[in-house]
C-alpha cells in the first residue's frame, strides 16, 4: 500500500527516529492543524499516523489512526470532518521489526474513572519490559506492544486527578521520552528529565501547540514560544498554562544526532538551526581533512547542507553528482542475475557528466552497516570518477541507541567491528574520514567535548549512556503479546 | 461490503440471536473445521466472524477476525494458510446498534502470566455494566464494548491456573452464556447454570468440537456426543475430557425461541428436532384455530415447517404463495414517491396464480413490530386473495430479552402495546391467531406450561425472567468507551 | 469479492441462463427502477451487472458496470446519484469460462455519427464468430469477447438512422436473442424471430419497461402490457410506441427450460405461470411413475413446486428433508482427507428426523453431469433413508444448448453417455425416472409433443435445433482477443 | 489512492510532460526491466502506468495497466509473475482534465488479422480529431479518448504486414510523437519527422531497449546505443535491427523545454547532459543579469542545477534557503481562515536562518500562471529577506504547446497577458529577469537563436510552431466519447 517511503529500502543505511508527537489546545481547527503539523514531521515516522480530538459539544473523543503517510491517512475530507473539537493530539510512528500491527498506531486511548485519556509518545522507556511484567502479574491486559501502553496502565493503577496520576507514573518510568496527553479538560506535554528527545511549545492565536520540531509550527504559521525544558510538565487548560518540574534536577543531554540526521534542516532545535549546524560540520570536516579534489558531491538528501559547507570552506566546486528519485524507496522488484544493485539504483543515480574523470569528495551523514556506502562508491566509480573520497559528518557509530531510535544491534554496526581503514577498504573509497568528536562539538559551538560533563547525548558514538537501561540489566520474560499473530 | 444479509433489512421483523461459538481440540485441520462450522451457523450472527488457532510448533496463537460473512472472511486461502494449529475457537456475531466496531469482533485474546487466552461468548451478562464499572475503578483498561471483555479482566484479576481463574470468574458473572476458551494447553466449554443458550459437544476422529448447534457437526461429518449440560464446565486437554459443575444446582430454563425461530430446522437442540418441533407447532395451531380456507402459504423461510404441519393437519393445500429472494436483504434503494414498500418487495414477491381468488392462511413465526406483517398482508391481498388469515407459531412477544437476543425495547413490541384485535386491524388481516402458551408446550411434548416450574425460558412471552438483570436494577454510570468514536 | 453466488459451486449441476436485460423510457427514476428490476432478475446472471442511463439535461450518458451482485454494484448511493436521466437499459450476466473480464460486463456503449448507443443482450448469436472474423478483416477493433460487440460493429458499419442500422444488422445475425438498445431519443426492444429467449413489455405511469421476466415488473409495481412477440422490434420515443416485424414469419420456439428451471417460479412467462407449470410437471410425474413411499422431499430450491405437485397427486407426505443454506455457494474451503464432499455440504444438509427409516422420493429439476445427484443421494442414505427414488422434472438432457444457455459439451452430459439404468446405478438411487417428453408437453397444456411442429425449443432434450449454428458448421479462426490476458 | 504526486498540487505552476514510453525485445526479464525503466521515468507521467508483455510460450500477450505510481501498480509480485515473456512495451501517463479514465491508461491493445498489437505513445497528434471524425464516420468504434487509438484504427483499416500498415498510418498522422509497438514477432520504435519528443535506443546483453530518457537505461545497467533519429522507424525482431525513414526529410526541432524542466538532470538528451545545460543556463543568467546579493537560493528541486551555475558564475554563496517536502504534493487539507497559503507550505518551507536579513536571488525554471512564485516570494520575505530577486531559466512562456505537453490556454499564461514589469509587481519581487532567447541558445552551445532556422522547438516562447495544428484550423465536431460518463 505504501508507495514512496524513502526510508523503507533495505538500502537505506541510517538510524531511524521513531516518532513525532503533536498536541493542540484551543483551536477551532484542531484536527486540520494536527494533520498539517504531522505532515511537516513526516520524516520522523512514516509507518503510521493518528489523531485523537476532543469535542466539548457532545463530550466526545474522535480518533483516526492508520498505517500510511499523513496525506493518505488524513487525505479523506470525510475523515477530517469527523475529527471535530478544539483540542487534539497526534503521532507519527516508524515501523520496527515485528511491530507493524495496526494496534500499535498511536495515540493510544483509554477509559478512566475520570473520563477518557489519549496519549502519544516519542522515545523509549528503558524499563518498560520490567514494568509490563509487573503490570501483567497484577492483572493488566495489554492490547499493543508499545511501551506507551505501560504508561496508560500505570496511570490507571494510580488514583486521583490526571496530573497526580501522571506525576506518580513519571516517577516509575525511566528512559527518553517526549509525551503529549489529552483529556476532556487538559492538554499536557512532558519531556524526560534529561531532555533527550525534543519538544517545542508554539502558539497560534489563542491556541497552544506542542510539536517535536519547529517545522510543524512553520507549516501552520504558528510562533515558537520556547522549547519545553528537560524534566518539565506543562499543563494547558481553560485557566491557561501551568508548568512544573516533578523530577530531581539533572544535567540535560539532548540527542546530538537530531542535528546530524533526524531533524529537518529547516528546524530550529534547542535554539540552533539544524541547517547551520550541518553546514558548520561540513566546514569543520573540510578543515579537519583537507584534500585536493575536483568536485564536492552530497549523498542526497541529508548530505546537502554539509556538502555546501565543505565546498565553501575548501573552495572545491559543489555539484549535484548523484540524483535521487523521490517516488519510491522500497526495493519493489526482486533482483535477478540480470538486475543487480537495485536498492541503491531505485533511489540514486549517478550524474555521469559531473563525475567522469573527476576526483570526487562524497559527503554523507553516517555509516551504519556500510551497505549503501559501498554501492554508492561503486556507482560513482562506474560513472568515471578517478578518485572517491568519503567524508562523514558524524563520528563512527559504534553503539546502539536505547532512547527511541531504531538502531541495529552492535554486531551489525560496521564501526563497532572494524577499524576505519578496514571500513575504507570494504567500502572501496580512496579515503574515508569521519568528523572527530571534538570537531563535532566545535561545530556545535563548544571548544570540544567536555568528557566529564558532555553537553549532548552522544552514546551511539561514545558508549556513554546517560540513562541506565534497566530492561537490559534484568531482562524481563519473553513478551507474551508476541503470542498472537494476526493473519494477513 | 455486506451483501446478502437477509436479516439486516429494516423490514425483517424478528428477534435476532446474537452469536454462535465454536471450539476444536486435537484436529490437524482446526481452522478449516472452524470456518466450516461457523459457516453452518451463519444464521446465528452475520455481522462479523473470527477464529483464533493455537499452533504448538512455534508456540504461537494465530487470529483472523473481521466484519462480513464466514465465506468472505475466510474465503482467502492465504488467510487460512496462516491459521495453523491443532486447536481453535471461533465466533459469529450480530451487529447491535452502536456496536459495529471491529474491536468488538470475537474471539478476544489477552496475555496472562500463564500465557495467552482466547475467549468467545454467546449470550449476555446481566451484571456486565456493574462489573465493568468496578474493574475500571480498579485500573482496568477496556478496549472493546463487549461484555466478553469483562470476563477477560475478571480472569486477569484472579490468581492461579486457568481453570481456577475461570471458576472464580464464573462465580462473579450473572446472565445467559455459552463460553469457549482456548489456552496453549486446553480447550474449555462452559454453559450458564440455567442453560439458556445452547452448546453441544461433538467428536470427529480424535478431535472434540464445541458448537452452538448440531448443524455445525453435520457439515464436517462429526458425531454429536451430547449437549453440554447447564452449569457444566468441560475442560479438554492432552489428558482427555474432564467435566465439573461449579454452580449450585438450578432448574434449567432453555430458550424456547431457539425452537421457534433461532436454530436451523435441521438442528437437534436439547435432544429435539427443530423441524419436528416447528411442524408440530403448525399442527397444534391448526387444531387450536381451525378455519375454512383454500391454501396454506408459509411466510418464507422460517414459516415453512409449521405451514407443512398446518396443511397436513387441516387438509388445506400447501402452496408456495410467496417467493423469497436470497440475494439481498438490505433496503439498498431508497424509496421514492414512485417506488413504495421496497423493503418487503426486495425480499418477498407474491406468486399471484396461487393467491388470486383464494382464501389464504399465512403461517409466520412471530410478530415483533408488525411492520413486515402489514406489508405482506397488503401484498397478498393485491395479488387477489379474497381472505387473509394469519397464524403465528409463537405466543405474543410482550417482553424484551436480556439473555443474548437482540430485541427492541418493550414500547416497540406490538404485542406489548395492543390487543390482538388491535393488532389484527393494524396488520389488516381477516383473522390473527397466535399459538397459546399451553399449545406451545404441548407441541414441545408437555401437557402445557407448568407455571410453577416451567421447562423453558419464555420470558419474552411471559415476562417471567429466570435470571435477575442486575444492570437494570442498579444502572452503572454511562459507559466511557462511548467517549471514543473512530472516524470512518 | 463475490460472496453468495449459489450457482458458482462446482457442485451446482445445472444449465445456466446467461443473462437478463432491462430497459425503461420516460421515468424520473430510471436508474432506481433499473437496479430494482435487475435485482429481481438476479437469478438470470450473477457475475456482473450494469446500467447505462441517458440524461437529456446536459445530453449525457452515464454508466456503471461492475462484477458482483446488483446489491453490491448499485448499493452505493453515490453511484446511484450519478446515474441521472429518464431512460436506461441494464443487464445481468453470467460468467462463462475464460470470460470473467470486466470489459465484458454489459451494457456496451459506443459512439456513432448520430451519437451514443448503449446495448444489452440476452442470448447467443450462432454466427458471431464468422461475423467477427469478417469485421476484424475489415478493420474493426474489438474490445470485448462478447457477441454483443458484433452487433455494435455491424451497426457502426451501416448507414442511416438507428432503426435503419438496426434493421440491417438484424438481417445479418442468427441465433437466439432479446436485445435492448438506448439512444438519446429512443429505447428499442427486439426479440429474435423464433422468440427463443423471453422479453416482456410493462408500463408504470407514463413509463415503458422492457424486462426478461415479469418479476422485474412486480418489484417496481409495474403492470405487464404483453410479451414482446417473436421477431418484433419495438421502438419507444417521445412519439410513443411503434412496432415492426423485419423478419420473415417463422413458427415460434420458446425455450421450454425457462419453465423447468431458469425463470423464477413467480414469473408469468409467455402467459403461463412458472409455478403452476412446475407443479403440474410434478403431478404428471406422479402419474407417470407412481410408487409406494413415505415422504416426498424436494431438492431445494428449484424442486419445491414440483414436489408440492407430486405430493398432492400421490398423496405422499411433503416434507423438508434437505435444508439449503443461502449464505454461500462457492466451495470456499478446499477439501482434505478429513473433510469430504464439501461442495454439497456447504449448500445442503440432510434433515435426519424426516429421512430416518423412510422411503424417500427426491424431486429435482434436471441431471446434467450427475455429480450433485450422487452426493445428495449419499447424504440422504447416510441420514437413514431406507429407499431413495429420484424423480426428475425434465427429460434427459442429451444435447448442448447454443442459444444463450451455458451447457457443458455433450461428452460431459451424463444422459448423452449413459442409459437411464446406468445413470441410476452411478447415482446410487433405487429408482430414477425422468418425465417423458410427451408428459412434459402435457403438463404445459398440449396433448403431447407435435413432432412435426413442436411448440417449444427443446433441443437440449431432443437434439432438434430450430436455428442453424453457423459457427459450428464453418468454424472461424481462433479468437484473437484471447491473446490478451490482464494480470490479476 | 495516489499518495505523493508532487505535481498534482494546484500550487505546482509548471508545464507538464505527458508521457514516457518504453520497449524491450529479447530479455528473459522483460517485465522487470519495464517496471524499473518506467520507475526511472516516473517524473514524465504519474497518473497511470502500464505494461504489455508477449510470451512466445503459449502465444499470449499479458497486460497490467492501472492508475497510480509504478511502485504501486507493479509492486505486487503476483502481478509481476503474470507478466511473462521476452518482449514488452510500457507507458507512464499524465492526467489531463477530464481524462482520468482507466480506459485511457496505455499501452493500448488490439486484435488484428495478423494477431495482437500493443502500442504506447508520447506526444500529441495535431490532426487526431479530424482523423477520428473520419474513422467514426466509417464505422470505427472508439473505446478511449486518447489519440493513440486513432493510430490503432488507422492500422486496422490498412492492409498488409504490420510494418506496411504502420508506414501507411504514419503518412496520415501529424504532430509530435514517439511511439513503441509490440507484436508477436516485432518491437518497433518510431520518432516523428521533426523529432520533437525524445526516444533513445539502448542495449543490455542481447536485448534492445527503447526509452524516452537515458535514466531508464541507467537503472537497469543498459548501455545507450544512440538516439532514435527524427523520422526514423526501427524494427527489431529475431533477424536483428532494421531502420527506415518513411518521411520526407525535415529539419529537426527537438523540444528545448526538455532541457529546462521535463527531463531528469541526470539524463543525456540528444547527446547533451541536462544537468550541464541547466548549470550553463544559470551561468548565462548570472552574466545577463548580474546583481549584488548575499545568497543564491534555488526553488527546489528543478532550480538547483541552475542555481549552482548562477552561484559559481556570480561568486554569490549557494544556500538551501527553501526546503522541499517529498511526502505529499496534493493540497490535502482545505484552507480555512486560520490556515492560509497551504499549497506552497505543504511542499516548501523557508529556511529562515539562511534568509533572514539577506538579499536573496531565487532561481526557478519557469513562470506559468505565476501563482506559486507569488507565494514563494511572500514566504521568503516573511522569513526576513531584505531583497528578493527572481531569475528564471527560461524565456517567458507566452504560447501554449500542442505537441504533447499539458499547458494552460494562452489566456492563463501570465507572460501572455502581462509585461515583465507587471509580472514583477504581481509576484512582488524586487527584480525579475528571464533568460533571453539568445542566452538560452548560447547556453545550449549556439551563438544565439537562428531565427530562420532555429535548432529547437521553442514555440511556447516564440509562437513559432513547426508543425501545423490541423485540429485547430478545422475543428472537428465535439467528441462523442464525452457522451459517456462512468459513475465513480
């Protein structure tokens, strides 16, 4: 059914952000704003999307959640017409293996004594397995395999107001998360104590908006108010906006990969332009690893801003030497003897006149398994390049992420298994340089990485995990939900 | 999507049975047997159907549940191929107002500490609302609006083995129900203490089958072992079959309407042929209300066996004076000025040569709202009948059913509001006779109704409800689940 | 997609009527009347259906044609809303092998110099292959494999008014056909010179209706005016109704099988009630082949009227000994070792209490391949019948039909290969009697068959083909259209 | 159903290429190659796509044609598995108003005396209306509204071999066209006498390929052999490749807009790199209209290569100041008072940090109606740009195209109605410069436009139409096919 997910290809060798969240309160167009904001954040989750609205007239929540892109799921005016109400929350989600069930599409909704509650979540709870095990032991019935449902059950098992239950629930969960909740009276936004995942507060007219990225505010013409702060809970209701901090104070550790790859270049994340950050990483890389070459060629699309920076700093000509198709990402035709390397060819094509007889600098954002890089280097060489030099705008990704990013196990991470020289040989390029950790921090405006007190979460490069991963330390029993498999 | 549901028409003036259940243990063809048995019981529920199988190899439950007829839902060989395993349970369900959600299609499935449990249910819990309220207050999260989910949550909130939990759960619930449950090791069948709803045990080779009616056994060539007894719990596992009776002994009160209308004529229900019962009711009616006439005409299809009996007893000629179309029951074209009485015409057509100039005895099973009867009498008169006499094979339906049958509120039951003479005038026939209560019991082989100790549940005729309706006595608060409405 | 076609089963051993046609002129509800009339004639064609309307306002034809039942195809109010206009024609069609293409669903539509023409057809042209070959040689491009398109091309290759072109076309075609045509100004109905296929003219208010059977008139409350006569062309336009006979006069030969099986029992065909005809055949059969027995049991549904007649004449009790399911006819589950004889079981179930220990007379309409009869006899015996006697309400079907009925090749017709005694042994019944040819004519009100000048077309029993089959005499080259196969 | 067509938005202000064609002969993977090549040419037609293959084994053509993207239509392995055979032709098509009928999806297929013929076509016949009128007058029945069907009928009305019929047909048609035809024995490629539309010949192993663009060859790893020449007919069969030129020699006039916008930048068209052409147009524009500015910003994606050239020539910094979303192009949410300018915002977002306080040069390829340009200038100004200068890489589009490109009528072309100064004021930019006609030809390697003998078809800029438009000179009667409208 899905057609043009540029991330679904096996040949897309990237970490994958797992979600975007959205919330709005006080708008006469809550669902429309939601669909647009989710569309603007489509890159953060392309497997499924959903909206839940609340309509005071009739005291009714309305939901629509399905697999597919926002434009598919909310493209039907009849669907939109049913999503009445002045407040809403929404969600985009990624597929992770074995998880493509419709019952996992968020927001979740549950009935409580006090009424309905909808909830959506970007991130990952690192003790969800243990909590789930305990909840099931106490009689909870789970319907999805998402860790978000753990939050719902914890809230159901507490007493008191929504905010009291939420506070009690937050004291139990560990991990990285940005949450939005909707009740009949309130919209609530929460960011985890270290602020690993982003969440921004915006305003349009009298309405407040929560969103994972500022591009969501741009598309509806909303103004950014500020980032939700790490550890902050913001409650919005008819009395206005109230903020509190239920956690002990911790040093924030925002995810640096949001700058390198996850966020859209036109987003302002934690006060910093993603485009400028990428461009400066490119400049830094040109200074760290200068070379003689004829053209700087980005691996599209993520490599473009850094390549612009690299070209400007190095004085080497910036050219579109690889053209990307946006129609289709899946390997929709099985390869055969006659037809090889389809994955990369469906998405990328060499622009021969730019490459032929040239010394080429390829700028890309990361190397995860290395499969795509190898194919791209081959393709560029086949197009006649005399030298191919790879410049990577992140340090080597040597560790998995447990904070809401879909990463392979360590033994599949090329940089965890091989030296850089081994990687270079495998990929087949003439030189391979990753930006240094200090260089990355310099590009972000620091003097280098403060190893005692680093500013960002960079665990995937450093192995320095700021939040413990309880489910790994004491593995819960195998997940029962996997017992049920829905036919087709 | 649905195409030929002969019961969905507004012009189908009947009570509606709400469900069929099925279970099998020990068959290498569990899903196929299930699909066939559910097909044979399609008349008991046409809105949706589902199967859950358990496959020991891989320790995996498989489910497929959807709206539509059995032939639609299980007609895809790819779907069937995924439903592997040697045990299964299944369900057909009716639509009741506001309840057409896919999440309500059974069997339900839930994860427990001991593993997965699938459950399906025919009947109605008369204290489900109160139990649900209590469960939500204690932190349970409901996903469906079915009372079956109450059973699931009660089991989750108990401790011990499946059978222990089931026994504890049965002690809490009230109502009429035939249940089947499937775990990794066991198939369980339960019938409520009064045995209001049917459940039969069959055998094919080494496999055991539970089914609501014997026609399900016929279609797969299984032998009937016996009816599950009122209040009996039968547990089947690798050690064989075990039976126990967790309830205090009560006088059984099987639903007499199963004979009059719900069951298929070729079923043997509680040891009695439905066809013979209906034929004898027709004979009894001919004796109770003899008259001079030219032809006996059944209102098809349910009136046929009684009309055969009536004709044989009275000596009046049996003729097919009304022809029924089986292609379509819904009023699929909206009436306009030019096109009237569409509902009945889509399904019934007068066979004029049989009716013209004749004194006609129409034999039908019941009159609920009276709308269809009026139209049929008009149709028969328009075809030239000189007299139209209605003979009804049930007593007047003056009360609603709360035991798993979809009936209108009392104020919509024609017989609750009008005298029989008023009904006759409204319907427009020359005479209208319902079988007497004693006549009904005589046809069933008794001397008449033992009013101190009646053999059947006949509450819809008598108002004598054998099981209290707790939710009516202490209405629970409005159901929160109604707070969420899924768009389209 | 198709769900409940009771004729698609391999175990349905019948000849199949190929089509129903419909036309209306002068109604403000043309499409609604069309959908209803086609629904009433659903039994004449269940693979696909279509309507073309003409709307004077905007000078626009509207079409909707699709696979499926009338209730499915025209159940969408949005579809109906687009079929505006005061005149319409429509069609139901059967599937014949290799022919299930959507492009074959009628009515066909084509552009002519004079404007658009829609056409629908019940029957078969016996020289279609030769005409098609000639047309292709002269540059015609065919889009369907139906012989109806031959008529369209012949009309396109003539000159003058629609009526002139039609007359010229009729002079070229041979076979059995009832045609309806719609232009911007006219509705035209045509019956072939021998009147093999039925076509009736009705009237509702100021509107005229053509339909294959009178049940179509009944459903909309129209009055029958008369049968269109063999060889008659009726042109209806704003000036009223005009009739002409372009053919030399021939003795009519109406299809006698319409009475035995094709038409609905409540239709009046050529002035005769189908129900009465069947009942009288049953009576005749009881006289021709009397025997001692306990019950007369119809093979449902077609055997019912004859069984009523047989029982009345013989004095043997009429009982519903076989119950038919109307939910599903397709063999939707593949048989396996454990599950045998599924085909017949999906549709028919023995009603054991009626059969056990009884001498049973089974009444059925025909035996084509004999496969179903054998299974039904087995089923009845398994239910305990001590004797099983088959009585068939048609003579043995020894020849194929080339006049619009889907019949197997001769070598698959059981009666063409075996003696009646051999058939009896194969089917496994205690006696097998077909009505005699003279008995059939007697039941229809004649003294017997006038062999020099028979009143009906009975070629399938007699081999006496009233119309030559040119395509068989000079086989055209293989059909090119079969060269293209649409994927999925 | 369509999901991500970036061209469907009302806010996409471009001419639209109408088609891509493909053919292959002698490959064991004909359909796979076809699907891949059509995918690579998706930008040339996104409404529908189709393939017809021919399989010698079984002498069978197979077809699959549907609305949607190539990845949707051919993503189902079951579909692909049915498209067996060693030769194939294929087609992508655009939607033009009133033309979205499935029957218009190509390739067309027709039966001839000699067997089947499939045909696909990129371009437009300028005398199709007159030819069609004549054909209908002579009895042809049309099924589609495409001019391709005119070719089919002309071939059917001729005699002799396929090649003879084709030659005779080509002598009748006028216009711009690249055709591919497939018979049981032959693959044929044709380019119109002036070579207005592209067609290239490639080779992979022993198989030959025809395609509209070289990117189709790249994706399967085929080598380019050469362009099919203007007026050339290439016939490929088991004897190899044969070429002939049935037309009188004419000066070629290739469509210059293929370089400016239609073709992919990585295609080599008529021996010239599209990317290099665009880059050189950017350089030329920088020389023709130099100015002081801070950043050069492309309107993505088509403006990128020219912006690279402009930046390199002018020395002004190249930056990604506008970010384009590739998920969705349709205006899927209706604007409301709160939500304005949605069209452009769904696709484009300003990258504020790059634009704020800057003098911006926007580089875009063309201005058709001017609607998008106005919104983009507003968006860039709102992001803080102090000056906005538009540079357009084509001359003003003052005339419609009749050669296979979907253009508005002249009265909707902004440049046909207004002076450049008026356009600038309407769009709201500080300066607006189109490349000069001579500048365009210089960028293409000429000294300027040779007005007596121009090298390209540039009618949309110059009004100099090289092929007469017969249907405009003598308008045929209104098209009858429009008489039939299929309901949903």
